[in-house]
């Protein structure tokens, strides 16, 4: 006598040694299982959202991420440090107005990021098209000169890959 199981996705009877009745049910079942495991609540707005990819996002959208970032910056000493840095380098008369969705400080009146402005001031020239600025400690809000490294764009991903490797 053959024992019959049910398909984990659609519930059809199947032979005992199988878990799904078809490749289609297998794919749908794995997606449903992944969504079930990856259900999150946005800390900014409280919306429950699902992420089928294994990125494990914390926020439901970039807008919520940005709002959360702005709130943290306003309530911390970091904003004062950023303002001091802007005045120190003498760039524009005002302070940065926002932190972009990627976490970089953007200076008022331009689309330039603060770390780029600082690197250009230290070098005494604008960055070349193939150059970018790397934050050595990985903190995008730490724009101290000793934390910035100008490197070729092609080497920048390699630097991040090396930083992720255990010592």
C-alpha cells in the first residue's frame, strides 16, 4: 500500500517521496516560503512589507529610509559636526540641507557631496572623471580629511570587497 502525501503548495495528492506535485508548485511554494520568512515592519511608518530577495531591507521605501535618517541626524551631535566642517572648509555660507537616500551629506546650492568638496579642496583641483572618494572607516557621515581616500573608480569596489574580508 502506497502512502499518499499532499503537495505543499496546492494540496493535490502525490506519492510519499515527493513534496510538490510539479515544478510550478515547487517554484511558487519556495517563493511563498521566502516571502513568509522575509516579512518586515518598517520602523519609520509601521507598514508591514515583504521582501522576497535576501536583502533584508529595514525600510519599506527610500522615502522612509530618508525620513528616518534625517530624524536621527537632527537629534544627534553629528549635524553640528557637519555644520562645523562646512564652515571650516569655507564652502558656501550655509550648511548642508539634507542627507541623501544613500546616507551622504549633500551641500546646499549644489548636488555635490561634502566628502567630494573636502577632497577637491585638499587636492586643490576638481576630481577627475575616473576618481572617487572613499570613506576609510565606512561611515558616510565621517568627512574628516584623514578618513577620506581619493582613488580610481575602478578600484573602489575592490577596496570595499577587501574591507569585508575577515582579517
